[in-house]
C-alpha cells in the first residue's frame, strides 16, 4: 500500500459516516404524532381483537369520523379566533348578538358530541356492544394518558 491509501480510506470512511448522520437527521422517521397514532392503532387492534377485514373497515370509518371531527374543530377554532378579536377590540354589540354568538359556540360542542355518537352507533355492524364500549373507554383513557405524559414532559424541560 502506498502512503496515500490509508489517509484516503480514512477520508472516505469519515465522509461516509458524516453523510449517513446528515441523512439520518434529514429523514428521522415518523413524526411524534404519527408514532402516537401508530401506537394507538396497535393498541386498538389488540384490545378489540379484530380480524384483518374488520380492522380495515373499522379504521376507514374511524378516519372518516376523525376528519369530520377535525373539520368541526377547525371551524370552532376559526370562530374562536374571530370572536377573540371582536372581544379584544371592545366593539359594543347588543345582548342578542352576544347570545347568538354564545349559541353558535355551544353548537360546535353539540356537533362534536353528535358526530361522536353517530360514529359509535355506526359501529354496530363491525363490533359487538362490548367492543364499542371498550373503544369509548379506551379513547378517553388514551387521551388522558397522552395529555398526562405531555404535561409531565413539559415539567421535566
């Protein structure tokens, strides 16, 4: 081996390692929210003991439900932003206007509850009543667990 071979190989090795690290930073796998969703799906499949066919149909229906919920939540957020601006600006309005806006705000929560009820009731052809109840309990517990972990993580920063 001549004198340049070892330094050249070392240089090539270093470049390869650095490029690999750079590439890992660029493509660091699923985002945290995606990981949570994947974990949630795995836990649901395990808990509900669904076969593959029912699992596919269930998650298609659930995705549709989640999209509807997101749409309502986005509308509510936009309404809240507009309402917040109005209240901050101090524009005086009559009591009926405030009542109408409160009714509209409460209507968003009502729509969310109706959508959730509609989704759960639509599962009768895929899941047993016990599985549906397990799902309802799971969703509440899972969200609470995630919220607690996020709060714990914020405290530890």
